[in-house]
């Protein structure tokens, strides 16, 4: 007998486990009361009421006629929206820039007795979502898209188009791996058309969570002339360790042609519209153990063109083949899976997903304005129908708002009418964040207190108060609509006297604290007299030991002395020669002297040598543990130099190629740590610098290693100094990038973006996997890029044949494959389909979590590394 308290405890634990096993899932049963949350018996998914996600609407139940035992619980009730044109759910928490699967489900169920299912529109954010709605009372429909969150929430809006009252049964949000379904990005979503697996009969099971970790819904497809096969023994196909994470019941079954001499052929279209674009994902796995004299190899032909092939799936190993560019231009698309002439067995096919590409044409309201107006709504408990995006679509903009809609830029709020809105208290500080606002009407409310100073920071703002408003301040603005608040003379001083005194006291205290802090820092700083010219350099050392100099411009005499008259060249490249040097206090440096040709470019009248100084000063503000510290520069006539902190173990390329005589082969854990380091540094350049820095020449020889084998990015930021004018495009191939690393889209269009760096970083990852250089030679001495050679092999599932032999097979296969998947994503021919470095960092950290501590260790024995400074340093500057 189970005691009552124990039974309750077990139920709570079961609920906790259920929720814990669904990280990031948001499952909303629309139309149930606030306390009616439950765990679904079939899926074990925890569903919650929609009461905390929307303020409008009415709960209803479908007619009892349609309450069958097999009907999922989510379809038994619904929420309807008889009032207002647009009603929106706000789905949160959401991680901005992450990919999500979003599903909306509908069942009319004749809840109103009219037996007339309504038709209406739906929007995700500011863009229309093409949804399928039930055509009768008994049917239920679900619609699914894959989208990228542009904010820290996702809004789903239902819009009344005059064809009946909008309703909804369920909303479900599922986080995806950021390197899956890369065709979904900031400018386009993927709307599901088909997702099928294969069984003997059409009555086979629909597969979703918990079999599918993403809770995708897989339906059965049966076709004449296709024979289903399956693997009878339970197998582990590694699926759960990959970005697509195919469920075992899906990938463990397949079809082959009933006639072994035939092909597998199918067609798809969407209303025969040739303008629609599609992305196809096809999943393959060999389920039969082939004998020695057997082979299975096939090509995938789409619309008469080779889509991929030849493909020879490995036994019990998953391959996902997808289109890097969308399919379009025809009403009906044909897919033919055809065996090659050398194949003894017919083709095999396990599952498919087909999506319609949905461009996101509309630009949402400026995020700062959205945050501000949302805060105002909460602070004043405004009861208006303020839901969804404030300005977009313009026909559904919020009541009381006027917006500006500049071309190709986010809309902004330019006027706000809050008159007669029941406002009480002081003006909300968040109003200061509406930086484009021109008019604010807060008349006929119960506002009190001083007029805040921030109004003076909005010079074009006109504010209208009520004559009886109990407000005071440094401005004559009981009626301020006649002109700018900033232009008004100060007339009321007494109400703010006390606060001014308090502010003055605080300023005195803060000034004293700052003075003491500065004195302590000066005491800790080392004052060093450089032997060259007797100049003083005040230096301080950070905890990581890197040098920070307050005087970062050096004379040419100082440069000559620190390099001992340029005694030790350690690298050479397109911009000049790099010399090893040492400062007076012992800090080792790498001094890059610009070549005569580079200096001539800077002396061009339209180029301007002051651009060099401006850029050098910008680099002084770049500080990150994975970026080579920039110590200073020299600019004296034709003598120009860049001075960096010396990196004891040289560049990554020399270790991978074996040309660094002081090194031994990097193990897989060390390579993975280096990849994470570089990704973090590149992410910082893209997102942590203002203005952002595009490296332009990311390659292994520009990745430098310190004595602890920590990777830092070098040789960044200066190339733009040499590329200010179209007049210099004749040298663009030499300075914009390096063969083998160069983004093909950038090369073809001359349109440089941060995703050009992502492509180059993908090549670096490929070098870490293969140990091969970015440009390789075939046996006949023809050159070929590493991407062209390795990526098709990886996509075909044969990663072992491209793995670096020096690893000797000693690597974690799961993390190895994950990095390979990242490579394929980063080196996509279309930049829009590549991930951001933020996404790459997250995925690489995931990989690092699968590697053992022993593999990750940075301990690496190099003879006399601490006794000598003669270890080769080869930054290979441009």
C-alpha cells in the first residue's frame, strides 16, 4: 500500500522529471482555466494555460459530438477573440537569435453551433504566417514554421479579416540546435509542407516527442511501388548527438523500390505556384548489412539536375542531405533517387522534410522603442489593446501611437497620446528611451511630482500637460506644446533644490572615491624608462600578464632599440616583415614594420596616412583574452610599425603542417579548445567592438598560441586602411583575403560582411579536422581548395577518410562529427545560410562538453619554452 503523502510526492517528482526532460519547451493549451495545467498521457509533455500569455479572448469547448476518446486533449477546448482586430500571444522566455520550431493547432469543433468554420489571418511578429485552417467542424489542423527569434520574445497574432471570429487550440514552441535548418535566419522562415517517414501501411504511428527530442511530428507515407524495410534489432544511430537528432523510429525504417531496377521517384508542389521557393531535407541510413559482393550507391536528381551524389550510406549511420539554395521556378518539382551503374542494390530512402521558404519582408519596430513602450504599458497598467509589434503592420499599429517608417530601417515611435489613460504618479523614466518621439500628450491624468530632467535631452519633444496637473520642475511646461521643452527658461527652482543638493553630495563622494582608486592604480603601476631616447612609459600589468601601456605611440628610435636594429625577423607577408623584440622591462614583442609598398599606399592623397593612426588608436581599445594584445604603433615619416605582444608558440598553421620544429602533433582535445578560443575572439570582434571589426583574413597562420597553448587572433583590423577607395581594387585579391579561405560570395559580389569571416573560420575548423592546408595539391599537381575536397566527403558520411592521420584515430567521434557539421554550415556558398559566430560559439562549447578532461588538457611539453625566446613566431602578416 502506498501512503497518501508518498503518492503525492511521487506525482510531484514525475511532474518535475517531465518538465526537466523538456528544456526550453513552451506548450500552451489555449482555452483552459489558469489552474488546469496537466501532463499529456501520450506525449508526457507538460501543458499550461494561456492565461499568462494573453489578456484578451474567451474560453470555449468544442461540441460534445466531437469529443472522441482519440482526440488529443489540446483540441477539446479553444480560445476565441470576438473583440478587436488583432489579438496577440507573447511567448516568453525566448533566447534572442536562437532557432525555434513554432506550431499552432486549430479545431473549430462547432463550438458556437453555427457549423461554419471561420477564416482569418495569423502573424508571427510583423510577418504574415500562411496557415491552414479546418474546413469543417470535425477536422483539426496544425501548422509549423522554423523561425529565428529577433527579440527576447515571439508574438503570435490572430487577425480578424471579416470572415468569422478567430480562434486557436494550442501553441507550442520548441528550441532547435542553432546549426540545424540554417535556411531559417533573420530574413526568412521555413514553413513546413511535408514531414514523412515510411511504414508498411498508412495506419502506422505518428511519431513525435518523446521519440523526437524536438517534438517534430512525423506522419506515415505509403506509396505504390515502394517496399518498406526496417532494422529489427534496436540500434543506436548517434542521431541524438547531431543537430537534426532524428528519432530512432523514423531513421530505423526505410523504403526501396519494389522492382530493384526502378528508381524512387516522387513529386511535390504547393498550389502550383512557380514563385514559391522550397528547401528539401532528405535523410538516409543503410539498414541492411551488405555482403562483400554487394554495394548500394545512388544519385539524387531534382528537376532533372544532379542534387547530390553519388551517395553510399553507411550501415546504421545517418546522412542528411539538404539544399543549400532554394528550389524555385516550376509548378511541380520532381525528385528521382537513382542507383548508379556500379551499384548492385537499389536506392534506399528513410525520411524527408520539405519546407516553403517564407521571406520576412517587414522590419519590426526599433527594439529600443519596443522595450520602452512595453515598460510604459506595465508601469501604468494600460488597458488598451496593446499587443504585438507597436508599429508594424502599419494598419494594426497601437492605439495612440504614430510611427515613422524610414526606408530599410526599423520604424520608430514619433508621437504618443496617453491622455485620459488613468496615469498616476511620476512620468516613467522609460519615456527617455523613445529617442525619436516628437509629441507626448499626458493630459487629463493624475500625474504628480517634478518634471524629469530627461525631457530636456529630447530637444524636439513637445509635451502636453493638463492645466490642473500637479507637476513642477525646472521648466515652464504646464503647457509645453508651443515649443521644445529644452528651449524653456528655468523658472521653478525650489522643488528641485533638495534633490540638487543630494546630487552634489553624491558627486563629491564619487569624486573622492575615484581619486583614491586612481592613486592606488598609479602606485601599482611600474614607471619604466625606455633606453631609447629616455622617454617614460607608465605601464600596468593585468592579471593575465599582458601589457597595457598608457603611452602607446613609439618613436622610430625606440623601435630600432627594442628590435636590436631589426636583428631577428620572424615572419613576412604582404604588409611587411615581423621582427622579434624586447622592451626595456623585459616584455617580449612582435614588431611589424610596414613595407615600402604599404607605406606608399598610405601616402596616397585620397588615402591619408592619418587613417593609419586612427585605425591604430581604434585597435588600442580592443581587449579580449583571445585577441593578440596590441601594444602600440610607430608613425614617423615613412617608418610605420605595429607592435603586438609576442606569442611564444607561434602560429597554429605551423603546428598543423609540422613546420614548427618545437612542437608535436596537437591532440583532438587541444584542437577543440583552440577552436573555441578562436571562435570567442572572432565573436568579440564582430559583436563586442564598436564599430564592429571584420577580420578579412582569418586563417591558421593568423591564429597565434601562447605558452599555455591558448589561441589568440592576430593581424586584424588594419587591412581596411589600405582599401578605402575603389581605385585600389587592383590589389584587393592580395589584401582582402587568402586563397582557400576567401568567401566565394564575397569574391563574386565584393560585398563584405561578418559572415565572410564565418566562412574563413569554417576553413580553419576543416584544417583542424583534416590537418590539410586550405589549398591542397592532387597527385597531378593540380590545386584544389580544401573545402571542395573535404566537404562532399563529410556530407556523404565518410569522415574517417578525411581525418588527420596524426590523430591516429584518437578522438571523440561525437564531437568530431559535430565540428564537421559546423564546418558544413560555415562554408555554405550563400552567406545568409551561414551561422553567426555567436551561434558557432554555442555549438563548439557543446562539443567541448563531450570531450574528456584528459583530452582537453592544455599541458604541452615544449623544450625550454620558458628559458628562451627563440621559438619560431610566424604570424604571416598579409
